[in-house]
C-alpha cells in the first residue's frame, strides 16, 4: 500500500443524463457576476429571438430562489408530471418550453427556503426529469454569482457555451473576470458578453445618456479576449411588459450579434 504509485485518477464525470424522451441540440447558460443586471431579461430575449427565427426553444429557470421567467411570459398554469416525467409549460406566443420552480409552487410568491445541495438537485431534475422535446436551444437562466447552484449547472449540464450579462457599474471588470475564470475552470466556452443598462435613449431629445457611468465593457472584454455581443439600453417597456406578463411582445435588435454567434 502507500500513497503514491497508483494510476492517476480520472476526473469524475458528473454530467446529468437527459430524459430518454428528450432531445436537446444546444444548451446555453446565461450567467452574471451579481444580481439585478437583467440576466432573466437577456435569457428571455435570446429565447424569443431564436424562436422567431423558427428554432424550437426551451428555458430552464435555474435561478431557483429568484424565479422570474414564468411571470415575464404571463404563465399562470402549473407544470404537469406523470409516471413518465415532467412536462414544461409552453409560452402563449412562440411555444417556448419553460420549466421553473414557480410552476411547481402552489403560490408564486412562496419563498424557496432550501439549502444549496437541494437547489442543485432541483436544477438537475429540471434537466433530467423534464421532457424537453426536440429542442434546438435550451437556455439556462442561472443564479447570479459562483455559488452551489452555478457550480452544479457547470458540472451537470452539457453546456455548449455561456453568455455573461453585466451592467456598466463599479467593479464590473472584476465581476466579468470572475465569470470568465469560472467558465475557463469548468472548460465551458464563452459565447460573449451582453451589457445591459448601457445607456438611456431619451425620447424627447434623441440623445443617449450613460446613467450608470461610462461603459468600459469593450476594453474589459478585449483584455479578457471575449467578444461583446450586445449592448442594451435602459428601456421602460421591458419592465412594464415583464410585469404584465407580455414579454413575448418585445422585439430586441440589440442582441442580434449574440444570436449570430450561437453554436450551429
């Protein structure tokens, strides 16, 4: 016996299997270093844009403690399960398949008071037990930061790439760098960075105002060698449409580049 001399240990494969009735071509994670940067909006806009292009799209809401996707799309009904598996709920327009913890809670406003390992298991179940039928692009709305659930997503879901969502506030370079390093560590390619709340376009005078300070995302992204694939303004319509459950009415030309660089 002794400590040395054995064969090198293979890294453990923690990838969760898809349901036998599922078919998913691409899994795209949408991440952010901190909350409140509009990650769910970007996830929904990416999904909408791909659905409008004729692709079959799903959204796995992995932000278990802050699930907002069903409300944005005005989904009222609950997810259905039988002995075969769980079935996502489709959005009214474009038929995007959605799975979120809010579709399982009796009341949408009930808080989810679960610890990290349980949250991680729920995300795995959303991937493995839900029947994702003929999906071209499954977008995963990840919780902000680098905690338990984010690590589970990286390890358990076969991610084809991630989109990092940020806003032009202080510490943004550190936050983007953390997200980039985590993706590198987990060997997941970075599709690009989307900056949200970049500026406010004033309808009265046609000028753009950088309310959150000057954007440095181009320099930061260049230093980290990741492309900037979208810059979204502050748009009051987004908030009102999200609140009223009519997010699928939004047309967004600011992330066309992000859509162009999606894996084929």
